C-alpha cells in the first residue's frame, strides 16, 4: 500500500488532469483512494473544492461509513465511493461531470445503460483483450440521498469487471480500479468511449 502522502499526490495530480480536460466544472466531481483496509480508511476530496486549484488541504480521510475521521466535510457523494470500495474491492475511485457523460446518460437512461466498444481504446479497460468486445455501462437514476441509494446501485453491478464504471443520469461518470493508476486509466478511457459514442449518435442522426 503506498503511503498516505503518495496517495494524496496521486489524487491531486489525477483531479488536476480531469479538471484540465473540462470534466470537473464548478467544483463538481470527487476522487478517493484507500489508505488502509482494516479498518477501512479512504482519502477523499472535500465537498465544494475547486478541482483546478486543489491542494492537500482539500483532502480528508473517512471511515467505512463515510464519516470524516480528519477535519473537513467529505464529498456529498462519499457513500458512492465507499460502496464501490467495500462491495467491489476497488482501491481508488474517480467521478466526473463531463458534458458527454451528462448527455449520453440522459439519452440512454430508458435502456438502463449504454453499449460501448468497437474501437481499439476499449482494450485500456482491465479484462478486455480485443477491440471487437463490447461492454455495457449501466445508467442509474440520479439521487439526492446517496447514503440511502448508493449500496443498492452498486449491488446491481454484481461484481467488478469491465467496464469498471457506471453512469448516473444527467449527472456524470464513476470509474474505479485496483489502484490510482488503474482507476485513472479506466476513467480516461470511459470518457473517451462516451464521447465517441455520443458523437457517433450525433453524426448518424
Ligand atoms: Zn456528482
């Protein structure tokens, strides 16, 4: 397990990269990494932090119930991070509010998800070995009470496997991985696949 300082530096760098891509407007989004398993501790971005100017002071630690164990107020969606870590065994979780994920999650909500694939970039998802494979990205309805709804939503995924993420309707994308580097790669490629799928729909009418 990397040190708390190393994980903090990785989270700040990851959030900064996503902010630069335009996926974290107006203090949106959240990032976390597991710092200890027993008892469970997550380092997570604080609520309302501007991700373009994030510093170590914008990170705090929470426990297995999502309660702060260091000074600060954790992200309003901490329960989703905790559910992904506890139920799927992830080591790091990222959440973006990109334009394409907002559009596509709303458009595909009636189908319960969106099929992605048919391109080489799909292989950046752990467990995918061919560009011919297709993966299903679930869309969950949005909620203003994730403490109540997060466990049910994550349980619907069953177990971890490609695509290592899900969408929330007209809201954004969650993605995770065994460590920060893997979660970062999964989030990056899912954003790529979402933009590709949405643009394909737009061009095909
Ligand atoms: Zn959000």
